[in-house]
């Protein structure tokens, strides 16, 4: 169900990328040719970056990277939130090292939820568990050094699959495209940046100990338990839930405002959740700063469209809280992770951590 009206307030770059990358699954011939010609350069640069990584120190702390092959929209933040919450509930202290996209603060600094100058995802992660600390650092080598000084059990390197200079004991990769061949999962990708939304080709998945694939249990499982190179495969799906007590009245005209890499996925999920399409969808840049002026403009557009309530993401809500008025109501929609199998990513991390504490070498 598409919105009755869409206002795309993203900059020209993100809008152009959305149009071009939207054809990534079946790109035109000219784009395939350009992507093929530039692929060796991309591969060479990435190979040098990976080769520059230092060996991980004896664990603990256990250093785990979470990343993807594609730019945004694969569920990385909900996975990180789920991992932090579950490990925190099990009594493990940890630290997240994140870049802090769109934040003017270089760091490294310990993120407080109330720090409006910190990155939106960093603030969201900092609110999950009191036993976890979030370190924001533009120089993530310095961020990792600060994280290790806090003596945690686990360090999570957020969005670091392609990062140079950051040692890790295990890579966890979210696959958004794959096929099953002879009972084994085979990773897929598409045109690489800047011609497509992929940071690297499918060979990059072979560096990961765990592949995470998204799909409901009824959409093609059971899932192969192993991928190429011996990677373990864990399947999950996302469930959208109303995170605030008040929900839109049945039949009320509602709008949605979000700053995401792929806002259309969130809008469609909200429509399924409420069983009707939004009257208005407003799209702003990923990691955008919400100002009073922007919110006033959005509410004026909503008033013209007859919108009486709004939905937004947990990430956007962190920033909107300071500038959104009491009325019309703003309902937060969270993305909960549900694991399709008995084994979960927190189980995997805990298994490796227990082995490291017992003195066993941390292996892939």
C-alpha cells in the first residue's frame, strides 16, 4: 500500500541514488558495463584495507564486527539493538564502537542519550542497556582503544565489515541477497558504489563467521545452516511494533516521517501494521537533523493532507523528541528482531565469549 502522497525532502544525491540503485537487481546494460570496468579498482582498494588490519588481541574482550555488503536498509541497527539488549540481560558488560554518522563530534567520546550533538544511532544504542557503553569516534582505531580501556567482556564494532585498522575475532554479516545451491547458501550482490548500492561483491561474505539472512519461517525455510567457506547461517525476521502506549485511532488519517536509507520499506511496514496506507509520507535524509522549522513545515503539509497523527522510527524519535509538539501525536514504531531458529546471534557471541574466558582460542 503506497502513500497517498510522498514528499521527498532528501538532498539531490540521495534521491538520485534511490532512482539508480532501485534498478540494482536488474541494472541497464550501460550500468553493468561501467560497474564491471571499475570493479577491479574497488576490489584492490578493499583488499588493501582488509590486509591492514592488526591481529586481534587474546580475548577477552571478544571483538565482534557487525556489517553488510549493501549500504543501509538491511536491519543492522535492529540487530545491534537486539544483541545489546539480550547480552545485557544475561549479565555481560559491553561496549559499542560506532562512527557517529552526521555528528559534528569526532570523539572518541562516551555517548549520553541526552547529547543532541552525538549521532542518532549512537544515542539510540546508548539507551538500550545500562551495562553497555557506546563510544562514538570518527577515528575508530582510537575508539577501539578507549573501548578496551573500559575492560568490557564484549566489544561490538558497528558497521565495520569493510573497516581498516580494526582487529576482530569474528565478523557477522547481514546478507540481503542470496540463493540456495545444493543445500548451501550462496551470497549475492550487485553493482558496486557509486553505480550501485553495494560496498563490495559477494566474495566479501567469505570473511564472515556468521551470515544473517532475513525472511519469515514461511517464506522459504528451512534455511541452510552453512554458507560458503563454512560460515554459519542464522535466519531472522523483523516485526514492526508500536513502541508507545497510544496508537492511532482506527480509521484515522495518518502520516509517516523518517530519515532512512530505504524509507519505502518502513512506510510499507507501517501500512501493513495499521492495515491502511498513510495519507502522507515525508522522507528526509538519513541521519538528518530535525529542526523546529523542518517539523513546522512537515506539520503544515500534514494539516493540508488531513493527517491527524504521525508514525516514525525509533532512530528518528530520538531527535524528534526535542522539537515535536504535544499535538498531533507522534507514535514510535520499533523494529523487533525475531530469530527463526533456536540459535540466535547472542547465543553465538556468548558461546565464543565463554570459550575465550575458559582459555580456548577464538577461531572462526
